[in-house]
C-alpha cells in the first residue's frame, strides 16, 4: 500500500522506503511531489478544475498547447489533449484515417505496426499492438492490423551499428507495404525507442531515417508513438530527435503529465489538421480533454524539465547507469544484454548469452527479480515478452532528477540493490 512519495523515493504504509527505479511505468520523470508542480496545481484548483472544452478554452490549455508546439518538430503545431497514452494513439489513428478520406483515398485503412510493440489497451490501439496475449482474447471483434518485425538485432546476431542492419529491418516495411497493396496502407506506427514490449530496444543505425523515406515514398503516414519516449526520457525531449526524423503524427503521454495528472496529447502536422478541418472535421470528444488542472500541471512539468535541464541530466545519468549495468553484466553471465537511450534503459536475462536462449519460463525470473528488488527497497518494471516467445527484461528508468537533487550515494545504493537482486537468481 502506497503511503507517500517524494523525489525518487516512495514509502509504503509500513514506513518502508523504496527507490522508484522505474518512475512507476516510466511516468514520474521529474520525480514525485515536485513543489513547483504542486504549487501550480493548487493555484489552478483555486481558479477552476473543470471547464468543458466545447464551452471554454482556458489559459492553461492554451499555454500548454503553445509550449508543446514549441517543443515539437517544425510543421507539427496542432495539439489535441487527451487523458492518457491509449487515447493519444487512438487520436492519431482517427486523424490519419480522416485525412486519407479528405484526400480521396478511402481505400487506405491499413495501419502497419511492429511485432512486438505496445500502443495501448483500447480496441483500436490493441489492433496495432504487437502483443498477442493482450489482443487475441478479443479476436475477431476487431481487425488486427499487419505487423513487421521490430529490429531486434541483438537476437538476430546482427551489428546494430552497421547501417546495413538498419536497412535490412526497414526494408521489411517496404516489403509489407507492397504485399498489402501500397494504396491500401494508411499509416505506420513506431515507438522510436521500444518500451515495455521490447525493453528499451534502440533501432539500428539508419533504421528510422529509412522508415521515413519509405513512408514518404508510398504516401503512408508516419506515426511516432512517443507515449513513453516523449518528455525527455531518452535524452532528447522526443525520442526521434536522436535520428533527426520528423513524423506526421505523434502521441505523447506518460512523462508529459509526469504522474501528477492523467494527461496526453496528439501532435499533428499542420496541413493534415487543416485539410481535415476544412472538410468538416470530425468529432473526437473526450470529456476530460484539455482539462485545466491537467494542463496547468503539464505546463509546470515542462517548466521544471527546462529549468533544471532534466533531459540533459537524464542523458548524463543514462550514460552512468549504462556503464554500471555493463559492469553488472560482466559479473553476472545471466545478464545477456544491456540496452537503451538516456534513462530508458533495460537489461535482459538469458540462460545463454551466445545462443540468446531465454531462461525457462517456469523459473518465473521476471517476477522473482521484482520481488527481490522490492525486498531490497527498489521498485523495478519487468516483462517476459520477447514477442510472447521468451525473454525476461527489466526496465531501469529512475526519474530524470536522479542525482540532480539527491546525494550521489543514492544511486550507489540503487546499484547495490540491483546486484543483490540479480545474485540469488543466478545461483
Ligand atoms: N504507447 C506506448 C508506447 C506505451 O508505452 C503505452 C503504455 O505503456 C501506451 C501507448 C498506452 O498508454 P496508457 O497506458 O496511458 O493508455
């Protein structure tokens, strides 16, 4: 039972303290109970906590839209607020479809995504999510969309730094578009750095750029799902900035509200929204969209990220964390891979590093390790997916304030906890 949380720490109702080693679900990027955010929320609460968006705009939502547009890539200035990641993804899908219709391309309805991937748990988002255990129980209620393999170079024995590897995986998208019929494909959605489904999978060199080229060539809209990567988590405000690629539509959520309020957004290319609006628009009406309290908190979260250069700190601490995890990898053969960008970092346990064989499922390593970490005062985020086949991976994603506000000893304690957590499983 959670009692309270502050900075990178959380306390349960028995008074036990934990390091929030995963920022919840990669959400609490600026840490818990940030005084500036709480003050901004209190100030907004005194003014108004709700104004229906069809009746009123609010200063808070206007300001957050302006701040978000300023951070977004050039040409993407249209912002629609929602209350979470699935809603943000759904909004991009609906916007893409309406845009195709305004362009006289009603035959374009297929949305290609990757396997594995995670885009949310509403039915539309599940149709493009590459994680069968969550989607299959609803078949055939919705049409599951075509998938291409996510580029897991480390499992395929390929060099992720070799541009030929990036081309190899990206060209699978081209093959899939041609197989489906290029004029039927509406969009391709990708997490710039993989999240829960792949465990911080970083695309190989040239992959993101080639994907952009392919989408442009075939008139396919490129959607970046930045629900987890957005908000500075990877060392840039948007994950795709690492590759200088500009998408057509973006979804953002988790770190955007920073765990203070349910908040997300669709960010869209200006001309897409203008074309849709001049054709009569469409109704996308979430009652809580643009809620003033959520937007005021969102503004304060963005201000804190900027004021304290938390994105930069996350990038620097991500390097330190990666070094430490590689150190653990040398000590424990069980750790088969360490990967990530900034503070979106993960390691994967394997029975055999050379063959990449996973640990036996019966070992239940992912949940055992979580329990051991809890006992050692550390909260971690684990998944056994590798696309539903194998693989225990652990996301190591502390808040981006890590070390900027706490004594350096904090993270040593954290690493000792990791070491303690791994040791019993490897014996
Ligand atoms: N997209 C990505 C990349 C995610 O990581 C998630 C959640 O983990 C979602 C979408 C869904 O977000 P939510 O759980 O807020 O609906």
